[in-house]
């Protein structure tokens, strides 16, 4: 893509990615117009003022045709649905090229991308891969859906650098030329069916990670994946496999990726030995009167919660619920024998109770504070209270990190 020919760019979404895009575009001497569907009073005024002083034009409370019609390019933040959003429709009608943040960042660098996707385990595998590659190479960057927009650092990269990228189905929907040198599909299970009309649509979005690869690229897939044959038939790159047979899929996959760049297994083991886990993913919080509290707020679908249940000893009080993503919660039925009580919160609570209420003791609470307090009161010595929601967070919290931090704060207050 010839970015030099583009003078004025519309950015959609005033969040972390939107701000990073503004910085990159201003550094490239582009005119920037930022449109945000939420009202202005939803945001802190100081950054808006500062970027306004740097020349960014703002529109809040709408994504209007009038505002973007003079742009040559529109870049969507990851949370903006390219299929249903007004701004995507308007861009198409006006003949304006509309892409996602990852696609745009790809145009700006000659670095090689290692892109990792899947329903579960993306963040951990991405971070482990980054740590392993850093054992041998200095110029390795970490970004994407893990919480660091690629556009926040892409202008500092050069040929020969590596970018380890966690990429979601949302981000993969908006790629055109994006071509990772290494593309990884960890697993695929039902998820985000509130955004993708069917599971097939969700799978097709995931499969976009391979679509621009060539025969000198690498595709890494799960040897044990149920849909492996469907995946393989569309891959042009060289294929490597990893296995999750012994619940070490994250480590196995990261080693496979590192081996492509001549990082020895011993160096991987060294990097992994220093890894203590990511926040909000099976994170030990505290033990009070023999009751263990675990923050698994990153679990936003049933299959991720299944992993948490399988890897926890003893009886469990499970705190779940949030914004429904159109998935079937009865996937966890075979593992409910370990669940002593299911305490629910959020918009999806009635649906979860309806699907699981015959197999587990279930109660709905108005807040996370109430659910935690009840869980502590009901727990016995040796039990584990896990926040593993199976749902998105946006009905009650800013994101899964905000939800996890709130859980940790509430748990810590129990000991006072």
C-alpha cells in the first residue's frame, strides 16, 4: 500500500488503539480525523485537548458521513465491527478504503510478523514466544490483542526485527495484505457468536491468518485440533505441528515458533522457567482461612473456563457471568461435578442459570462484591473460589482487566 499518497485519515474509536493510531499518523504528517460513537463526556478531557492542539479533529456521539467523506482512508479500532458499524458502511458507499489497525501497521514496517490466534491461550503463548525469542535476539517487539497496539511502536521497527502479535478474530476480519511470516492457530471453539453470525463465520475469520502466506512462510497448528483437516486444506505455507496432549500446549507451541528462528529448546526452557503467569489468567490472589481465591477474569468463553476447572484441585465455587457472546454454556456440564456452587453476575446470568441450573446449585447476585462475599461465606477450608466468567465484561466493567482488578481488590478487603 502506498501510504505516501494518502493525506487525510479517519480513525474510528477513541481508545488505546485509536490514540496509538493518532500518534503514528501525526508522525507521518497526515491529517487526522477521529470519530467516536460514544459521547465526549465518557472520556477524560485532557488527552482530547492535547491531541486537538496537535491538529486532530474530533467527532463524538456519531460516526457521520459528513465527518469522514473527505478522508482517503479509514482505520478501525479492533472493537469496531466492520460488518455492522455505520462508519464501515458509509466508507464502502463512499468508496473509501476501510481497514483495521493491524493491517495499517503492517504497511509501515519491513519487520517479520509472528501472528498467534485461537479461542484460548493466545496471550500466554504470545508472551512465552516473545520471551523465548528475546533469549537470542535483541530486536523483538510484543503487541496486538495482548494490550499493546502495533501502531504504538511500528515506526520504530526495521527490516530484520520480529513482531510477536496476538491477533483476534475481530482484527483478522479487517486484513487485506497482512502476511505473517509465522501464523499460528492454537485451537478453535465457539466464541464471539454475538458478533460472528455463525461458528463458520468465526472460523473463517480465524483462517484469514493464513490467507496471504506464501510457500516460504510457516503455519503452526494444533496436531490434536478437531478441525485440523478443514484448516490444512487452505494453507500454502510450510506446516509445523504442536500438541496439547499434556496440558502444555502454550509451551509446546512457543518452542515450535522459536525453533524457526534457531532458538534452542534449552533457551526456551530458561525463558519459560522465569514465567510466573499473566495477570487475570489463573492468577493466585490470596488464601484466607484455607480458602484459595483465583482471578481468571481473562476466561471469556466456556472452553477457557473448562481449562480452569480441569486444572484446579478440590471443590470449586465458580463466579461467572457478564455480557453474553451467544455461546452455549452447557459445554461445561461434564466438569460441574467439581463445582460446589455457581454464583452468577451480569447480563448473561439468567441464561447461564437456565442452561446449568439442573446440574449445579446456582444463585444470581446483583454485583461482583455480593458474589465474592457469598462465595467466601459458603466456602470450606480447601475449597477454591474462582472468578472465571465465560463472558465478556462490558456490561459491568471497562474490560476483563478492570473486572480482574476489581475482584482482586474485593478479595483483599475480605482479610481486613
